[in-house]
C-alpha cells in the first residue's frame, strides 16, 4: 500500500480513566497501523494523561469512539417516508422512550431494508450529549477536536461485518471487559442489535472462575432470545459468535465455554487481511511505543480497529454498518500547505469572482427567492400530514398492550404436569418464546406441543431442541397467541414486551 496516498487517522477510545489510542494510515487498498497504546491517568484531573501524545499531523482525522452505559441502539418500525419525515417520527418516539431528553442527546437514525407492506425498520443510535462533551473536553491533551464521533457498538459492528462469510449471514460480536460485556448483532451487513451487559470477566492473564462465565453465558443467551423475538429477526439468530476484549483471556477456554452455552460456533476475530502492522522502536525523545502482536491488538483495541475499517469503507465509497453520531468534512484548504502567499492569492481571486458574479445574478436570486416563498405558502397550511403522524403513533400505542399474567396462567393450565417454565418472552405481535425444564425430552417435544396445538389460546407450537441440565433437560419452545389485537378480543398486548421468570 502506498503510504503517501493514505489518510492519517487517529482513533481515541476512553476506557474508564484510560485512553486507547491507535494511529494509522487508511487507504482504499488497506490499513497500516503505525502505533497502538494505552495512556494511563496522570493525576486527579479528569482526562489528564501521564504520557501525552506527540505533536499530531494537522491533516490527520481524529475519531472519537464513544461508549456509555446509557447509550441506546434500537430498531423502530416506521412507515415509508422521506428522510425528513422519518426523522420527525423517530424524534417523537424518542421523546417517550429515551431515558433522557432528546434535546440533551446526540442521536442519529438510518432506514434499513424496506418491506413489502410499506413499513421498514429504522436503526436509531443515541447517547447523552453531556458525556460526549465531557470526553471532548478531556481530549485537551491532544490539542485537537474530533472530526467524527462514532458509537462503540457501531465500531464493533464493522468487525462483525468484516467477518461475514456471505452478505446474508447473521454474525454476533461479544466484547468482554472487566466489568461489562457488549453484544452486537449484524445482519446483512447492517447493525440490528446492541446490548451492554453489566457482567464482565477479569483481564487476560488472570484465572476467571466458572461461575462468572456461566452467568455471562446466560445473559448472552437472553439477549439473543430477545433479538429473535423481533418480527424481522425471527428465524435469523446468529450463526457465529466472535469473542474479543481484554476479559476474553489469552487462551480459548472462555470462547469455547460461551460457544457451548449458546450452541454456536465461537472463535476469535483474526486481524483482517488488509490491515498491516509497522513494527518499530522508541528513541529517547519520543514516548514509549508499545509493540503488539496481531492477536493482542485485536483483543485490546477491537472498537478502534472497527472505526478504522469504517473509515476505509468511506474512502471506498461503501456504506458502513452503522451511521456515525457526528461527522464533518475536511476544510477546503486542509490538503494545501499553509503559506500566506497562497492563501492571500486564492482569497483575492475568490473576492474578484464574487464581485463580478454579483452584478449578473442578483436579479435572478431575488426572483428565485420570491418564487420559493410563494410555492411554500400552501405547505404551511397543510396540517393533514401531522395528523397522519399522530394517528400512526396512536395506532402503535394501542397495538403495544398485552397481559403477561394471563398468558402465563394460560400456559400453566395448558402444559402437562411435570414441565416447569423458566423464562417467558412475548413480543408485541403475539409471538411467545419460552424455556423450561422437563424430566424427559418427549414431555416437551411431544406432550407439550400436542397440548399447545389442542389449545384454543395458542397456535403454531415449535419445539427448538433440548439440552441436558443435570438430571433434567432444558428445552426451548415457541408458539403464537391466537387472539391478539386485530384478530381477537381476549388479550391486549403490553406497552413494552417483557419477560417473566418462574
């Protein structure tokens, strides 16, 4: 790869009181990583570091990878509309669903693949504005403001997309840290699900107990079930699990344990073929350079590598797995030498051109502005569109109610004795997914399915398999409610689909 044609990119990710920094050159043909290191705090001042960055290239693009416990990644069904109308509908939904005011957040939405009935899912990413401002203020040690801000879930989604064997494959990435674990699911090259689990593992090099790994596996299994309940995600559970992060350990024991618990092939994410490492040494005047092996680089800086892959896709003119929270274009003169004579000459030429053109286009501009005003007046009086949006939101509210206790009671009366329900999940469309314990597999695969088929409340039961859990068996089963709004009158769906445990 020609380094002279590469774009200089610096990716910074805040991990607690530390900063992860990756400096690289990005071109259409590949990525060259020049330096990757972790900066530790210097003192009580937030964001201060003991090892400041050297002077940065003024032409380098600084990208901030933002992560938060209050970040939101959701997929909302919305009618087909223009980008502006879609953003207004999403803003109205976020006013009721975000745990913080919409005006005090950074959020972005992007429509995914459409559907035949005129509705299509819209991906929504949001994060509190105060946390972005705090991170940018802490970046004072770099002397630069970030060109772009990307959510860590979007950066991890690029890793899942790069690992897909086919464009239609559904892949999941699990980043394990000391206190948290991030699960990201990508389908057809687009981010569709992201969830932060407040369960982690000790850093690599320490012995992780079996109990935390088992709890983490249970949490991941619940998240995958929650994704599968969605109408667009039904039947499209991940086919592979990629495990990364500092808590994944130096060997593959944790990866294999999670793969067995989720019944998915699991593995590490290898460094992409187009990514190269420059191995160098440090001199007495520069900061120490940490030389990392490819496997250690991917385990310690997964989100930073994903952000670099997103930059490379943008250079190629390709779409990314998730939109950036904020981005801006480089200034016109960013690629030119900062010489006073060149800037003065260009400014004088532009001034002369503007003066010459102003005498010829002034009348045309006035006429165009007056015509635009006259054409826009009728639209101000058209309020039917706003009423339609209100009707759509009211319909969605009425379609989101359901009695969880009635469903659980009906299941308890329908299922044969000896079957214990462990978890129960109901979607807004009336689809039910449950897990439970039974003495034999036949009790779930034959007796339970037969009882649900004979019931007047449930329909389309499907047995999804069972696994041994000590002396008993843990099974998975799905079915549908026969009476939901639009098809019956007995049950009303809840405002938010939920789960109960017995």
